[in-house]
């Protein structure tokens, strides 16, 4: 929490800090929020390489396409969970439509996760 507050005190309007299995904390310009990770059962984790890059790419995709920071961070969390289930650092099946399809599977959980 101290790290995100430091960035805010420096004048940043939006901040995202990933925390691995603990998800991400972010500041959307008005409030600090937490997005829980979409935890993948250990037996489905193939390789965690690329998870952070997948998170960042999905967040940036959302922001570039006019999504809120909150929605973009959800894209990032889903993207990371899909990436660690692949033997590739960049999951060849990863796409925004796959991310959105996965979000639909988790819609009930998303209501709980948004804090």
C-alpha cells in the first residue's frame, strides 16, 4: 500500500501494481482498489513465465480501447491466469475474445472481487 501511495503522491493519476497470486492494487484517479487474482489450481499451472507481461498487455489493450482502468485490470488478471496455463511464454490462443469469454465464466466472482 505504501508503494501505491508514493506514486500517487508524485502526481500520477492512475497506478497499477501487480502482486502475483495476491492480484493487483490500482488507483483509478479517485480510489485505491484491489483486484484479486484469478487463481489457477496448481495442477493446471504449466509455467508462470510471461504472466506479468500478459497482465500488462491486457491492461494496456483495455485502456487504449477506451475501457476503464477497473475493466482493464480485470482483463489483465484473466490474461495472466490464461498465460500460466500454457507451455508458452506468450499463450498462442490468447486474444481479447478469449479474455472476454473467460470473464463471462467468472461474472459471479467478479461482483465479489471488485473491492
